[in-house]
């Protein structure tokens, strides 16, 4: 199956499109929530906005993870030997740990300095994941 995905003239490029759509949904909605917690759009209640943006971010992550796993299957040996791919996976793990900490400490309710720092760290980590994803083919 994976060989067919890699060999088909449009299957792999379409996986890349789905992957980028997932990343856009994930990062765009996290940044939307971040700017609200930092005070922009103060008229919007945080709880309903968070439910919407985090649901869309989770859907984006699911799209990116599923398409990413399928793309990984087409060239797993090459990717496992690629330092940038390894860095990308470590950054995704760190972003997941950061999200876990953010929610475990009730940061949406407190919206304190630590919550803001965790949100900034989240966006930074995901931007680094995006950067690594683009660099994989060039290293």
C-alpha cells in the first residue's frame, strides 16, 4: 500500500495537501485562542471560543497525524535517518506535553502569566514543527 502511495502520480501530493490543511487548522486555531487570552477580542467569551478553536485544532492534528503517518510509510527508512525529521518528532512530543500541562493546570480559567507563557511556547513549538517539516526534504 505504501509503495503504491509513493508511486502514484497524485496520491502523495494530495497527502501533502491534507497534511498542510491539518497543520493550518491546528496552528491557526491555536493562535486564535492565544490572541484572545492575550486580550484581543475581549468581547468574545473565552470558554466557547476555546471549545470551538480547540475542537478545530484537534481535527487539524488528526488530519496532519493521519496524513503524516501515511507519508512516513512511503519512505520510513529515509525519514528515520533524517535528523530534521527526528527533531520534528521531538518537537511534536514537546508540544503535546506542553498542551497537557496547559490543560492540567486549568490555564484557560486562570489566564495568568504561566498560561500566556505556555501558549507562546505552544505556538513557538508548532512553528518549529512546521519549519522542520519544510526542511526535511533539504537535509
